[in-house]
């Protein structure tokens, strides 16, 4: 009897391990590097879209795209919002770096320099180096190194995004502006303003509009996976801020129209002038920002966002 029970337990554990251990691959593509889970698309690191590198599409565990496709793709059913063309899926930039706007299009340029590492997993790993250039490309303002680690199981996918910003060419002033920094633009069906059941929820319990401009360890944005289906499955994208990240817990530039960004520099805007967020990085020094993007089923409770943050924080 005990032997049969032991065998059954072993079989269950073996099955669980098999389910949990998704195969993740990364390989060069025409636009950058493509990541797959068990042979199916997860995301693509595109070295240049508009004025910066981005991740697009961003596909969650149900197969739904969780970030907006426009302006990279213009023919997606149910996706009608055409505002803010600089908000491209998932990216990192900032609106005032030594007085140059890297947030908007047609201004500062974040130029991919090289892939340092491409490695299949789990986890799959992409490491890149990038140069932040003046609008005419003649002057480098700073450089960065990004380490992206991709994981997945049966219920969720995640991207650990660490970025080291280095003042390689002199002091760098990160200006106090709400226009930054680690951003996602949510799929049209998920955004609160679509009135299809989408919600923003923070680790501090704030919901929807009150979440804007407040500090939190994590924020979740969830809603229906498809715009044209009343019974579409709920899916979510959470951004978790690691406790070792610069100025943890970060402030959030998160809007009901679909913008979702962690911004450690926009304190003046977020606190109505009570605090100032400008930061000068001395020449030769660096700062590190660390985030996890969690793609999950259901709302923040079903997606176990608080629990996973606790694991990530360790």
C-alpha cells in the first residue's frame, strides 16, 4: 500500500515538474531576438522601433497579446486607439535626460549597440548594450546594459528586466517629469477606459484612477483578453519593483487609458510639488533599476501577484 502511494506521489511530482519546466528558447531574428515557450511565440526584443528598443508582441499564458499592437501593427480587430505613438508595447526611456526628451518620438535616440548574450533556458536570457544619443546622433549622453530573463509555467510567464544606467560621458541629470520610465501600453480590451471590466490595482489597495502618481511595490493591470468578446477570459500584466531597485518603492505613471509605467524620477508631478525627483548621476557612476513583468491569468488575486512579489523580493 505504502509502495503504491509512494509511486503515485512520485508520478504526481514528476508530472508537476514536467508542467512547470517550460522550454524557453531565444535566437536572433531579422529585427532583434525572438523568445519562444515550448516552441510558441512569447515575445521579440526589437532593437529599434521608433526611437528605441522594445519588446513586442508580449504574449501571456493564454496565448493573448497583453500589450497594444499599434503602431507596429495596424490591422488588429477591436484595437482602435491610435494615441501616443511613442507608447510601444513594452520599453524603457525617460522624458528628460540632460534636457533631452527620450520619451517622445523624433527626439533623443536610444540606439542598440550590441547583443552581449543570447541564451536559451530556462531561463532564456538576453543581454544588450545601448547608447543614448542626442537627436542628431552626434553625442552620447549615457549608456545602458539590460539583462532580460524569461520564465514560464502553466499559469504564468514573466520577464525579469534589470537595467544599469551608466554616466559614461559625463554627469547625467534625470529630470523630474512624469514622462517615464519603464513603460507598457496595455491592449485596448484591458484598459480601464474600454469599460469592459479592466482594472488597475496596486499593492497598497488603490484601484484605477487613484493609483496614478502613488508609490507601490507592484501594480497589476488586468481585464478581458479580447475586445470583441463579452465573455473573454480575464488576463493581467503586473509590474513588480524589486526592493534593491533605485528609489524603491517606485512611483507609478499608470493611466486608465492604458499607459502603465514605473517612474522613480517624477516626484514633483506625482506629489504636487511636495517632493522633487531630479537626480544627478556623477560621471563614471551607475544606477540600477529592477523590475519583473508578470503575465498571468485572472485578476491580481488569481494571478497570485502579491505572493509572487514576495518570492521575487527574496
